């Protein structure tokens, strides 16, 4: 696949793909004219890298993790880092759930007041 095709299919910019390649997170072969050609699994890999970034991992973390994904073997340090990230995500989810509950309460109160005002 050409770089533009991967970018479109993955929903990222061409620049992002070049960055992933610079960081060693994505590989491309070059045609004789120098154009990048990606394997068919490149879109899935880009999605996976994005998920790891969204989870708060750095490029370095992702680079260290990718071989573990393929071999199924992770270092104790990487497992500890992943557990730490997961726990951080759990904390964020709990905080977001609490914020949502507060917003729901404010909405309920606002709707009650709007109903009373409309009835008067």
C-alpha cells in the first residue's frame, strides 16, 4: 500500500506515518523510485500504535512493546509499565464517571426548574 492509502485507511496524516517510521514503529519498503510501500497489515499496526499513544505510552514504550506483541514475551519492566498505565486509565475512567454523575445531577436539577418555570 502507498503512504496515502495507509493514511486514508487509518485516518491519520501522511506526516504521522512518516513520524511512526522515523521512530521505528512502522516499516516501509522503498520502490526503485523511492516511494514508500507498506504491508497490508500497516493500517492495523497504525491503529494499535494510536491506541497505545492514547493510553499514555510514549514512542519509546511503544517501540519496546511491539516485539512483545509479536513474540508474546514481555519483560518484567514492560509488564510493570503496562500495569501502571492501565491503573492510570482506570483512575481517569473513575474520575470521568464521577464528573458525568455530577453533570447528570445538574441536568436533572436544571430540567426540574425548567419544568416548574414552564408550568407557572
